[in-house]
C-alpha cells in the first residue's frame, strides 16, 4: 500500500471544513448548554461598558439574552452564593 493518491487526498480536504466546523459548533453548544444540564444555571458575564462582573439567574429579564464568553473571563456558577463569593454581583434587572 503506497501513499494516498491525489483523489483520496482531495476528498479529505473537502471534508475538513465540515469536520472542523462541526467540532466548533459542538464545542459551542457544550459550553452554552452543558452547565445548565448539570444544574449550574447562573450566568456570570462582564459588562462591556463598565467591566463590572454581573451574574444572572433564570427568571431575570436578560437571562436568556446573556451569552457566556469563556475567553473573556465570563463563566457559569452552580449557585448565587458561589458567584457572590467569587466577586460577582446580581443583576439589578
């Protein structure tokens, strides 16, 4: 068995964006949906304007619009107490 022929190599190249895109999508879904599935539904984000650390709980006005960006230091908590102990404050809305 020799090296792959040109046609075989091209097939893999055509599937590479699909595979990588699917992996990225699965990772994003896991980050957004994974924590609530294990009971960690407190979203803690950082205000773009003031850089203030604010957490949101289900039922608050902006809970479902809030997205967590792990790369900027935002995160999920499993309780309000844990969020407060880490230095975050509850959203006023």
